């Protein structure tokens, strides 16, 4: 198999037929050996029924139906696991990622790159989505110590060896852009056109974006805990200077309430020390907790055209 297309599906019933037709046209410019893997991520509309109708009699279309909504990146992981192509393209199903750009991505990859990321020349999203995305990637860049680009998302082409290394990562929380960046390999960006959403609006509400942000940051970075440790030490240092001041005031006779100075000094110092200790212990507990949960990232309810 030369090429695999992996696309998570959520609330895209109306555009699936057009997506598959355009994929067929674009991919035939590259090879006749390809598979289209669509992962239904618990979509509440009739996307699954539509997909089964489209896949009937067409073995190139392979379907995965998850038992519930596990999230976009878990659905992508399900598709990547089942893919067999030498090259794998990950793209959204709403036609904002244009199928016509895939031959360009593939051609660029043939120059010796293992990863070619689609860089959106002009991002056709709402002002709200652009701003929340910029804020999310700014925080993510700072907390993970990596440079994140808001013009790049999931759309791109990846060599099989990259996908295999990504799949070996045992993280329960999946986030493809960071995982691809972590595994390394030779990569580049290629400017592509980004289309307007063909149907509906983004399923990422503010609360969902907030939840995704917190999950990704806590899964891929221990910097918040390190910041907590630093805050604790700063408080302890402040307590030390404040304690010296309170002791000086007591010796001068400015404090006449018995026990006040020792109480304040102890309270500030111990509070800072406790926060530091909790942060330090949290570093180890957090890492251990991620390892021992060992829960499934997704559950497959049904598969179509996989030959079982």
C-alpha cells in the first residue's frame, strides 16, 4: 500500500461524499494504491450511516466506528494504528484541508523529508477560533519549551517510520503535533490553501478547548509543577526577610503582642516550604500516575472493509 489517508469524522455528514470524490481524483495523480480510513468519533448525526453507504462496494474506503466520542486526537490514533501505507496523510473531514494539496505534500516529501506539514497561508477560521488557538499555542510553547506554530495543525504527510514511532508513545493523552515534533525525523513545512468550513461550525466550544489545553499541558509538560516549586521557594525567601524584619521590630519593642512574631514567621516559612514539597512530590506522583493508569485511548465498536 503506497498511501493512507486518515481522517476523524464528527458532524460532517453532508460533506463526506464530496470529500471522497475529491480524494479519489487527487490521489490517483500519485498512485492507484491507496486507502481512505475514516474514524467516526461518536458523531451525533448520521455520519456513520453515510460512510457505510459510501464504502459499500469500495474496498479502498475503510471505516472505524468508536464506541463513543473520545476526541479528535484519539480518533486519529485509531486510524493511524489501522493504516498500512508507506506514507500517511492526516487531515480533517470538513474540507478545510484541501484534498488537492495532497499531491503537493507528497511531491515535497520525495525531496527527502520524512514529515511535510501543511502550513496554512491564510487561515480561514473565525476570529474567536484564531485568538483562542494563538493563546493556546503561546501557553503550550512556554510550558513545553518548544516552538509552536499556529499556522500548522494536523494536516500533513508522514512516512511510515514516523507513524510507527508516534504509535509507540504510551501517552494516554494524544496530541499529534507535539508527538510528531517529539519523535524528530527530517521535516519541513509547505504552504497550502486553507478553505472555509463547508458545513456547520467547529465542535470545539470554549470549555472543550480549555479541557484540551489542560490535558495536553499536563500530559506533555511538568513545567507547571516546576513553577509551583519556584513559587514555594520565593515565598520561603520572602518569609525569611519578613521574619528578620518582624524579629527586628520585636526587639525594638514595636510589637507588644506575645507570640505574634513567631506565629507570623512560622506561618509564612512553613507555607512556602509546604508548597515546595508538594510541588516536588507532585513531579514524581504525576509521572507515576500517567504510567499506572494504562487505560485504552479509544474503543472500537465496529470496523468496515478491514478484511476481518
